[in-house]
């Protein structure tokens, strides 16, 4: 598996490629399967249909990795928080008031179908395609749990981090614990490697970044590695800015997903010499296609030639991306 070779530090040419949100609304077959499931959460909890949508982009484009189809908010749902997705508005949860509202013991019974999806995928993926399991990192998941939505910059979470750090600490600690068990379940079910999505790393000032982003991520990577020697973990500390280097040195991840605004040259300068990166084509260029996309892909590829790298976007693919642009991207990478 090319993806695992890169995560082991071997340069592979052309680089392995997959896209964040590669199973999604830009694909008509995804929309049809989601309609069959009824809604997005029912799709996440239906092991045969979730495996089917995971495989759709693999069949169509031949990506080097499949990412489990689920969502980072399935874990808070399994911990007892009500979760809804309304079309066009994104996730909604009742903002968490007390740590006692969460039930760590019941969670595995509720997310069991997700682990079954992993097992189904293990049985049906082509042998060269790596299966990536994932979870949200505690800070990012806590943002949605405490604010109840993602559109407003998480004012309640940020306020609680200053005014009720004891509550915030408890939420983060419980999430770290739950995430270790959840990801161990995914490894046991057959995931080849893992990714931790820290999409809102960028809202935390340095002291909170250390406490809520780096420390819990380190706890998760340390615990998983103790039980699964050699397991590879990709971290995605989106918009980490000048904290990127410290994250790379201390969070215990094997590779770093770069967001769209972090240049490879700048990331190389900030991180230890052998850091492996994943990314980071602007999803807007994948929507636009044409000369602008071709030129940027070629320029990204030429800067990757001598190093182990996983080609990806800098954030998730959007529903308005034309499929033929994805096909063109694959042609450019595979022809490199
Ligand atoms: O293909 C894949 O990448 C695997 C599945 C996956 C989804 N979400 C499916 C999804 C993964 C890895 C995620 C991660 C996720 N979910 C993140 C971290 C990555 C990031 O995008 O920053 C976050 C913050 C979430 C929470 C979330 N889920 C939001 C804010 C939304 C609404 C925005 C949107 O795009 O609609 C979702 C919904 C969601 N998760 C969809 C998919 C395919 C769209 C749901 C639909 O079909 O309507």
C-alpha cells in the first residue's frame, strides 16, 4: 500500500492520493445512496450503505486510500448528545451544560455499526487501497458539543475555556478517553492507519492550543501506539499557524495534513526535517479546474519529487466540484 509506504518514510512516485470528503455530494451515486438510507446520520449508521459510499470514489477514481464513511460528530452522539443535520445548515446539537450528561460506557454500543462498516470495508477493498479510520480531535469535537453548531466561530467554547477551565478540562479528558477506545475499535475492525481531524485548531490561543490541542492529541497517539506498535496516525491541525511546529514535534503524529493557507515551504521550515506532509491543493481550484488547476497541481507535484508526501486537498471537497475535474487531477498525478 503506497499510503503506508509514505507513512513509513519511503518516497513513492507518483505520490499516493486521496481527497478529504471524497465520498460526498459531488457524486450522484452518493446522493442516491444517502436518499436510500433516509438521511445522513442513518447513512453513517448503516454498515452496508456506509461501506458502499466509501467504495464509490475508489471505483470511480482509483484513489490510493479509502476513508471510513462516518462523521466526527458520531462520537458525541454516541456519548449521549442529540445530533441533527439539517440540509444546508450543518450539524446541530443541544449545547452541553454538564459533564454528567455524557455516558462513556454506553458509547461503544451506539457506534458499533461504524466499526461494522470498517469490517465490511476490510473485506471488500482492493488490496492496494489503504483504509483510513478517523475521529475528530477532542478540541474540535468539544467546539461542536459546547456551541451546538459550527457556523458562528464557537463563542461559547472560547468563553468557557477562559471562564470555566475545569468544565472544559473535563470535557476534553472524557473525549480523549472515548476517542482512544473508539479508534482502537477501528484498528481492531481492520483500519490500516488513522487520521485525527483538528479542523478548529486555529481558534485556540497558544496556551490553550498546548492544553487542548497538543496534550490530548499526544495522549491519544501515545495510548494507541502502546497497544499497536507502529500504527500510523495523520494529524490535521487546520489553521494552526505558528503553532504548527510545536504540534509536529509534540503531538505524536506521523504525518501532518496541511491546510490551504499553509505553504509546503513554510511548513518544512517550521517542522522537524523528516516530517511527512499531506495536502494541500485548494478545493476551490478543484472546482474551477482548467489552466489554474493544472498549473497549481504541476507546481505542487514538482515541489514533492524528493520527499515522501500524500497528495490531498487542503480541506474537504465541496459539493459543486465537477467530477471531470477530479478525473483530470488523477490524470495529472498519475502521469507525473
Ligand atoms: O469522505 C470522507 O472524507 C469521510 C467522511 C467524513 C465526513 N465528515 C462526511 C460528511 C469525514 C472524515 C468527516 C469529518 C468532519 N465532519 C469534520 C472534519 C473535517 C473538516 O471538514 O474540517 C468536521 C468538522 C465534520 C462535521 C460536519 N459534518 C459538518 C460541519 C458538516 C456540514 C457541512 C457539510 O459539508 O455539509 C458535516 C456533514 C458531512 N460529513 C457530510 C459528509 C459527506 C455532508 C452531509 C450530507 O450528505 O448532506
